[in-house]
C-alpha cells in the first residue's frame, strides 16, 4: 500500500498570524524556510561571541550611515521564507524597516555563524539566499576556523565561492572600504 503524505506549507502571512495568535512566541527559536517552520540551533557561547565580534567590526559602517546592522532579525524572501540570519548589513532607511521587514534588495551582506549548523547553512540557507538574489553571504564556520564567502547569485548558487582563513582579510562588495580580518571574526582558538 502506497501512502502519500502531503505537507502543509505556510506563507509568511500565516507564520506571522501564528505569532499574533500566540501559537509561536518571541522566545521560540524558529524561522520560516520554504514554507516550513524550522527550529534553529541553540546559540552556544562561541557562536554568540562571534556575532558580537562581527557587530564590533561592522559598527563603523553603521556609524557612518552606510549600513544598518541587523542581528538575528527576519529577512523576507518571497511568500514562503523568512530566515533570521545571525547578522545582516542592510541599506540605510529612515524608518529602520519599521514598516516592513527588509527583502533581498535591501541586503548588503548576510552572515551566518555556524558552530554546528554549517551543513544546513551551506546546503539550505545559502541556496535560498542565492535564489532570491542576495548579493553576498558569509558563512563563519567556527569548527573549521574559516569564513566561506559567496558572491554573485546565480540560480541556486553563487558564481564566486571562496574560503578564507586566519591571516586573511575580507572586504564586503557593497562596502569596499570596510576591511574585516578573519582572525577578528574567529577570535582566539
């Protein structure tokens, strides 16, 4: 007997209504990926430290009014996806996106920090960001001690993929005067 199971996929609007109805709370560590509500990995101390280091490194761009720093906030990608990247640099906007969550056209850079989720970030989230035209994504792989740099979205992937390690510096495409030392992202080993 062949039993076919149909999944019920949610839209971003339905996802938000679940939160408004109290089905999902602010404390739930979930995000909407291609219509599915996905539980996010717990944030370990190394992961949290890397996010804090990134914020310090990106502060000059925000202070100069060239970017808005967004930390674990939603980015709307189409009707069925609203991931919450660890860090995003967004185009400046007077309302700081109070009227709506930013979309892919608003993103200068997305950074995902992975202590135990690098495979998921690389295999699910990076292709999702590419599909919606996010110009640049970094995956900070804490276990390998590297930063994967994805640039130039094309279909489900990126034309340019580089792996950079300690001793190297990364410059975001959209902020060419911001030089980010990989050692300062990764911290001490």
